C-alpha cells in the first residue's frame, strides 16, 4: 500500500467491523437485544438533553432509532460502511453520515447531547482527550455527553483482546479525569461488575462547561 493510500486507525477499525457486520447486527443490532439497564441509562440521559443528540459511532443505528422512537431529535455518524448501509435501509427517516469521531462534521455548539456508547473503546488512550475536546467543540454550552466503556481496575487504561479489534478498558476515575481535562463536569462513573465471561461495564455522564 502506498503512503497516500494508508488508512487511519479509525478506518482500520471500521474495516474490522465491516467484516463481521452481519453477525454483530444479529447479536446486538436492535434495542430489544440490549440489556434493559443500558436502554434505561441511555433514554434517561437523552431526556436531559435540551435539543438534538448526535449518536457518535452509531454502529448499525439501533440506539439512534431507539431515541428517535422516544421523540428525540437524533442523527448518527460512523465509519463502518456496512453499518451505515444497514442503518439507512432500516431507518430511512433518520440521518446517518460517514464520519470519524476525531473530526465530527458539525458546527461548533450544534448539539445538545453526544452519545458515545462503547464507540471510543478502540482509541489509543493518548487520543481520548483530543476526541473529547472535539465532542466539547460540537456541544452547546451546558450540552451533555454519555460515554459507555469497558471498566478496568487500577489507575491506567489496559488493552485487551476484543473480538473485533484491539480495545482498552478504562478505570472510572481515569474517564472522569479525561473529561475534566477536556472541559467537562462529570457526574461520576458508574460501573457494573463482571458477570461470567462479560467484562465489567461502565458509563459516565458529563456536562460541557461553558
């Protein structure tokens, strides 16, 4: 591959998801397949957003559609062509764009909320703060972010062998620290302990500081 044809890290991860899109959609691509606790967390958070919400890393669009069904003005972005094709086919009334979370195609302050539900887990930890700064840019003052992540122990992120692409688990306090450094006021990370083969899961809400 020539230098000018090299793919970004995001495009490499997207290609990995493209390769397993059918199975992923079968297992996770509908709100009825989701853990009810996740659905409750996401919908309750969206109800606090005073305006449109961006589903950043929307995958096959199931969370985007779930919010739209509940009256939320919402759009999705993702880099996986297979996911976007599926989302556009199933939810033609909604907007889905190809975009990297590092460079969101939105004006400054144009969203009231950004959902990043397990869509940042493949980022190298050194890139997380820059992505959160990009989210800060597109959020209006007082806008809200909700992050879903694999929860880790200790003080630092740890890599693990995710089934699709290399990923990282994050300690809750580390997530809060990154949010503060990017200009957010976090409400505190919530962690759901590991169960069987399922890793511990976490989520964290935060408000954009004006």
